[in-house]
């Protein structure tokens, strides 16, 4: 086998392996309600107490039309639209009269009904959520 064929075959294998190890996330993977089971600030080493999570029952809902809604304490804390550029969820929050703001969430994990995402800011907040059935 020629050296150029070996080179191209190696590139092909590398692309196949890297694609298989980094599956893309699409809207359908996110549709539904995800209940927060852990909220933490890894930079500060703080975690929201379980009692506060039970009391406020926070969640995030992804729905058709690329709509996103965050619920805390039984009311909508934030609403807007999103689009995915894996591994990033680009969220545009509707601030009513003040316009909107853009927030990026990094998807850290999505498997077996568990979603872990975090804000992409210096003082990141990481959320672990379980999909409700």
C-alpha cells in the first residue's frame, strides 16, 4: 500500500473515531422537562442545598419552536429561544421591556436521561438535571 493511501486511510479512521466519540445533540434529544437535581458553582465550591431544590422544584423545559423555559418556585424564571451548536446551547433570554440577552450553556453530559450543562462565564453555574417522563 502506498504511503499516500496509508495517510488518507489514517485520516478517514481518525474522523470516524472522533465523530463516534463526540455524538451531536439535536433538539429532539432535549425536548421535555428536565428537573434540577444539583446546582453548583464549581469555582466557588458551593452547592445549592437539597432542601432548597426540593422546595423550589427547579427545571428547564425545551420545546418545539426552539423554546426554552426555566422554572423556579413554580413560576417562569426565564423564557426565550435557543439553538444548538454542539456542544453549546445558545440561549436568547426574553427580558420583556428591556429587550434580550444572550447566554451560552456548555453541554458537559447528555446520556441516560441526565443532562449536565453550565454557563460559559468566569463564575460558572453547573446544573445536573434528570429528564422527567
